[in-house]
């Protein structure tokens, strides 16, 4: 199964890289896209190169879209192409996963109405759903994560939702995670 993740300058590296690592350990093929090209600078100044430019995005039968958090969420939210992609994934029955600040994108789009969700506590608004304090929450096609400390649980939840409980357990045990 394939997953696409989109980052832009200001992405939270722990959320992107930890969940990327967990997903690949869980047997998922993850492609990293740069919203503004083949490079992105993280929130803490780490330059990531070799990204697939989002302008060249083609639906390669991805099963899920992952949006890490960090200040870059504002760039993702203001991108009509990203919002269109979110709607397209959901319309096709695919998963959309967002962590930390990025669930607010879904909330502002009205996609969290009537849903259980989590996000970075200070980013929570009245999105019309039920906010949970859990590290990772799945409700239907939407997977949300709380913040940097939740990145491993968030990645494991994505693996669980796409490949099953056994694959998530194997990935977890492979990291000596308790």
C-alpha cells in the first residue's frame, strides 16, 4: 500500500519523520511531497531534499494522505490543490491522516463535524465534533494525532488502519516499543 505525505517549510520534523519511519516499518510505501518543490525547511531548520514536487502529483493509487503538523499547516490549508486532494481522497473512500496543527485544516473544511478527533490542544476550536485527549484517534476515514509526542502512536494507527492490527503490532515490537 502506498501513502503520500505533504510537507512545506515549517513542518514539524518529529511528526513527519517519526510517522514516516513507523509507516515504512509497518510495510507501507511512503512518498514525500514538497508543497513548494523538491526541498523543505523544517520548523527547527532541518533541510529535507529529494522530495517529489507536489505540482507533479499524480494519484498513484495512494491509500492515504498524511499531513504532518507545524507552522506549515497554514500553507497547506491555503492551498486549493491540497484542499481538493483531501476532498478527493475522502470521496474515493481513502484515509486522510493529520497530526498536531494539521487537523485544524480538516476542521475548517467542515470535515470533523460529528467526528471524534484530536489535535494540538491549543489549536482545538469548535469543529462540531468531539475532541479527545488521546494520542491518535480514528473516526471513519479520518485519522488524527495530538502532537510531536504522539508521532509514533499516530504512525502506528495509520499502519493499523491500512494493514491491520498484526502489522501495527509487528512494527511496534520491532521498535521495542512498550
